[in-house]
C-alpha cells in the first residue's frame, strides 16, 4: 500500500514519527566526502540601519537583558558580531572529493508485497512466494506481489542512482566533475570480493516497465496516481488541530485523520464502555434470573467471552481517557474468573456506572469535553 501512494518512502527511507513509530530502511543512499582538507572559520558583522539609541530614536531603558536575549538584538536594532565560527573546509592539492552512490539490494529483498482482493493472495515472508485461495482455474495461476514490488523499487532506485546530480550545493560550494573523471559500478558481496557490473542499457525503460507491471497487479490506473484534484479537507484539519497535543496523539493511534476517526474519538471520550454495556444487556437475557437464595449459583464463564474481549480492547487502547484502561483490565479479569455469573455481571455494571458518575462529577459545568 505504501508503494502505491508514496514509493519514494521505500526508496529513501521513512520514519512515522507521529503515529506508529515505524521506521523503513532506505534503499538508496548518496554522499559526497572529502579527505585531506583544511578546516576554515568565518566571522560576520551585522550593522543596523542606524544607531537607534545613540540618535535618540529609542530610549536607553527600553533594552531588556543583553546579548542574544536582548529584545533590541532580536529585532535587529543593535550591532551583532560573530567571530571565528565554523566556516567549512577548503580543498588542497592532496584532497580527494568522491561521490558514492549505494543501492542496497538486501533492503529491496526484504520488501514484501501482497496482491489486493479479490485475488486473496497470502504472502509467505520466509520464501517470498505466494499462495492463492482455491477456486476457479484463474486463481490457480501464481501472482507474485513481492517480485513486482521489488522490481518497482529497484527501478526507482536505479533511476535515482544514474541521474546526474545537482552539484551547486550551497554558496561557495559549487562543484563540477573532474576532467577525465571515471566512474565504476560494483556489486559488493557480504563475504567475497566485489566485482564490476554493468547496468541495463536503458534504466528508465526498465523502471517504466516495472512500474506498469506493479500498477497492473495492484489494479491501479496510472493516471490516478497524479492526484491533481486533491483537496485538503479544512473542516477536518481545523477540527483535529483544535484538540490539545495529547488528544491529537491519541486520535492518530485510531487511524487516518478522517471525519469517522474524529467522531469515533469523541464517542470513546463520551462513553468508552457503551459497547460493553450493550453486550452486558444482551448477555443478561442468556443468564436468566438469579437462582433462589439456597440454590447453587450459576457459573457461565463462556457467556462473558465477548464482554472480556471488548474490555481487553479498551485496556489496550491508549487513546481513551485516563482510568479507562485500568478499569477495563480489572473488569476483564472479573469476566474470566468468577464463581457466580450473576454477581460478576452486577459487579461489572456497577463499576462502569461508578466510573461514569465520577467522570460527570469531575467535568466542569458547560464543558464540551
């Protein structure tokens, strides 16, 4: 799915720092390194348009603090001197400047792809092969989502590796290729010497074919990938941004930032135990009436199975208000371990009712939390 919407995230690496914390190793890396260089420093002077204090434009007692914390300095109204700061490096006759590009084939081999429904493909990570569900004669034909994905990412990485780079890196660092400079392409192995390697004559053609095959397998129209009519749903964005950071972090864990996700978060905040209460109500009918005083208690642990599962989900959901997870974990234990099902049912209902009462009492009047 990531390759369909953002394949360069697989090529250049990605870190989902705001939600799942997933990190994806980069496939392509390029760097320019210099050896035998001479370090240099630099100094700079900032001069304001006029000496505001000296000419009487600003009173002397206006300045608060000094140095970088001065309010006048922060607004560019006094002189500022910067001396002997880091100024980069300078090449000498003995210097060597080399650009190295690396395409990590092992990182590509680690990628796994699945074919979307209705083909019902199951990927086997150990071998990279796929098994399709039994059915029609067509479903018996093997479709390799992993190979299509790997070739697609390889094609993109090779295009990046063979593309002539922009060498105007920054002011004072405008590079050019050395006259007569040559390049070499090598396959580097884990446990044997590297060997010279020739790339396909037409890397771009290879990449185009790999892309088309990948899109065909994924059932995606290539033209739809441009998304030229994409629109930011400002009402959803503004509603999301109106929450404090802690709540935004919780919302992200519920899924994509959509209207449905925001509504779900609001519902969980209003009554996180609603689904549990609904299940308890349905389950009470199966339990029937409580036995008479001298009759043995009813013990139906299996009847609480769905309740226990719902409570487990609440206990693991970090997006819920404070106290919900601990209470849900405690009640799930009661649902699984008890000797009197009617008493267990009553205990769970009362604990949920007490939580709701405490929550209402702690909410300020007029709050829409």
